[in-house]
C-alpha cells in the first residue's frame, strides 16, 4: 500500500533532521541514534555494486538512511545514493524528479514512463500525464506539449493521437479546430483530405443547402450570372434558356415570343401576327387583308389570291368558299362568281366559265347545270340556254347539243324534245318542213324522207302494200319454175340409168384375168 501523506511527511522531516544533526552524533551518540531510527528507514548493509555496473560508486560506508522513492520520483541507478541502497527504488539522500514529458504513478520505481501518444506534461514530478485538449493532438510519446490540429483537420475529443480530415462539404480554416464547419449555401467542398475553405459555386450553378460536396446546374429556363449562388433566376419574359448550367438567357429571335418567365424555348408568332424585334413577350396582330405565313413572321404581307381577311386580328387569311374568289392586291372580302361562271372548290383566285350546253343564271354558283331538254348553249360562259331550232331536238337534261331529226322525222317547232314521224303517203325531205305528198308513181308507207318508186314493168304501185309484182313478172317466174322442174326430172333419170349399168358390169367380170392370175378380191 502507498504511504499516507502524513507518513510520507514524517519520514521526509525525520530524514532532514538526521542530516542536519549528524555532526552532533559524536557528542550525543545514543540520543541522536534513537531519534533517527524512529523516523527513518532501517539501516541495511549493502554490498558493493557488481563490476559490470556502468558506474562504480563507493559503497564501503554504511548507508543507514535509504528511503523509498515516491510517485513522481525515481531512483536513479546511475548515482551512488540510489545504487548503493539495498533495494531498487530507494535512495540514500533524495530521489530524482521525473522530468517533463514523463510520469510515474507508482512508488519505488527506477525510471519514469514516457507520456503516451495523445498525452503530455510540461512539469516535473508528474504522477500522470494529461490528455491533449480538444483541437490538439500528439502523435509521439514523451511530449511536453500538444500540437494544434492543422487547418483542414479537427479533433473533437481529448487525447487525440492524430487529427481527422474534414469530410466533403466541410472545412476548417483555423488551427486547433474542434470540429469542421459545413460549407455555406452557394459553396461546396469535394476534398477528402482536409479542406481549409469551401469553393464558390461557378456561374450557371447553385447550391441552396449547407455542407454539400457539389453544386447543381441551373435547370432549363433558369440562369445564374454570379458565383456562389444559392438559387438560379428564371429567364424573363422574352428570353429563354434551353441548356442546363446557363449563365445568361437568350433573347427570343424576331418573329418569336415568350410570354412567361422561366421559358426554355420561344414560340413562333401565330399566323396572322408578326414581331420584328427580338426579346419580346408578345406578337402584334396583322391588319385586315394581311397575314404572316411560312417561317417569316417578321412583317405582315397581303393575303394570297383565293383568301381574305376582313379585320385586324391574330388570325391568318381564310380561304374563299366555293362559288367565290379573290384576286385583288388587298383581299378583304371574297367576290361571288359572275353569271355564266362557277367555283366548284374553295381557295380560288378566279371562277371558271360554264362549259358548252350548261349555264348559270345566278352569281356565286358552285356548278353549272346542264341545259334542260329542248335547249342548248353553243358557247362557254352562257347565262341561259337557247331553244333547239326547228328540225332539231333534245330529249334529256344533258350537256349535249340538240340533234337533227332522223330521216323520215320532222319538227317545225323550236325547243322540241322529240321529232314526229313523217305520215303515210308523205315523205319529209326537210326535217324542219311540212311533209310532202308522195308522187303518183311511188308510195310512202310512213317515216320516209324520200318516196319509194317501183321498178317497171315488173312491179306496179299499190297504195295498200306498196310495190307489187306485175302479171308479166308472175308469168316469167312460173315459166322459169316449170322449166327447172322438167330439167331436174330428166337429169335424175339419166343418173339412175348410169348407176344401174355400172353395177351390172362389176357383177359379171371374172375374178382373175390371163395377165394377172391373182385374186383381186373386192
């Protein structure tokens, strides 16, 4: 057990007294001896040090006052006062103090211990080294003082052997930091080996949080023209940004606009409007009879033929409907097609004339109807149709002209839809004239354009049946038939007789003859 403070003090006081009254021992040997033996250590005889000792002190005399070294002290074995005592950790006069950078928590020790890493002492006689404070460190043993953490590093507890580097998004700009500070908004740090300061976000970037390792790019429609931005600004109306990380916004080109803040594209001016300037948030309407078209929206131009626009607006020119047209320099309205003309489709710059045998008797027509039965039109662009003239007819509503009556037919009226057949006993040489009576030597059965004459003397005219055979023609025909019949009978008899004679000869002829003795057979 350790001696109490009181016992230690008593022992130290007794030793001091013995040292000071030692000269009185010759006069009062017995009294002085009793006093010294009562307050100090017993006297022990020591043997001389071995010959291998680094120091050879003289240990011949008796050393009656060896004392135990207390904590914070040590028995220096290189001195005779300590070496000649009979126990390690004892000295005859006084123990050496543990120097700064060492400690000794125990008594009766021959050496002091170096302060561990992370500890220090700048005083002697230290029983225990102190821990380095927060923000300090010591990476060596036996230190008399601690080192401050370098900028970019920190120590948040006592007794650090080394300092830790600041994490990403943090920094320490002073020595002896107990903790790292987070990067402020608009700043970042991606270093892992200890940052002493944070970097500002570049233009086109932002960071709205603290303690971040990176910055974010400005999104579409926003920009940042300053470093260390905590947010990006939306593009103003009339401007746009179609890339990330923009440092400024681009003006809308002429013919385009942007009506909202934060746009990432500009819109083309609608047809019927224009914008000659850049960086605009709206377009202007075109006046009546004017518009914009195609990719050019810088200025208004007249409506095309076949279209119109009757007021100032953002609308394009509209196509003229069927039956109308426009072909002026400035077309505010569409005009209806004139009579005799038509417009079958919309968006026309002119109307077409009606074809032959068709007509249009009103304006704004989309088609020309065919001339009705009994009428015709021989010219294009007719407003009305003419009646078929006498001798001509038309029986359907078609785009065809009137036709002349067929042979044997006639009509004396205009606008006829049909022709009449020429009556019996008459012929009609002129389809537009009256029927003509047949001559006495001819007959007309009806539907004749010319009279029929009978060939004399073989035929004679019969009013009921036309041309009939005469008696002479009948006699000739009958006589001719009789002669033909007689000749046919005579010829038939002659042929019969010839065939009969030929068959007889074949039956009586021998099968062989003297020249060809061969059976001929059939």
